[in-house]
């Protein structure tokens, strides 16, 4: 069993910064991509940023230039450095991790999600 434990959310004024972290714990052999998603009230969950095991990062247009995702493979942990925060960044932020698996010759992935951490940006 695997758990993703998020931390670092909170209340911040517009223009401020936050660092979110997500640590994967449990029976882990390897992790493929990990990422951050967010869901604001009344909206669908959306990708914020993700990062491969090799360190290649991808960002949504809404946070590009304001957020940096990083990864510590030895700790099975990712971080999201967010700066120049805006009220529209207010959401629950979720961590996701993709784990490789194989049955016979068939390779596939399964994902786990964290419980979410609230980020609230006030104007």
C-alpha cells in the first residue's frame, strides 16, 4: 500500500509565496511521473505541474513562470514552489504519483492521489 502525504498549504496574501511538498510512503519500488493538480470550488480538477522521474517538468499555462516543481527521487518527494500567488490560485491542491507495474509481458501504470491541501490566496 502507498500513501501520498501533502503539506505546506495555507493562507497567503496575493503576491506571496508557498512551498507544497508531497512524500510518497509505503511499499514503493519506483515511481514514474509525479505531479500537482488543483481543484477550485465548482471547477474541474486541473493539472498544475508534473515531473518525470528524470526531472522533465511540465506546467500549465496558468502557473508557468510563477511555479517550479522539483523532485527528490531518494526521498520519493516532490515540491511545488509557488510565487506571485493570485486569488485565482485558491484551490485544494492534490498530489498524484504514477507507479509502474507489469503482469506478464504487459506493462501498465496505476496512480495514487493524496488527500489534498488547501491553498487560499487573499486579495
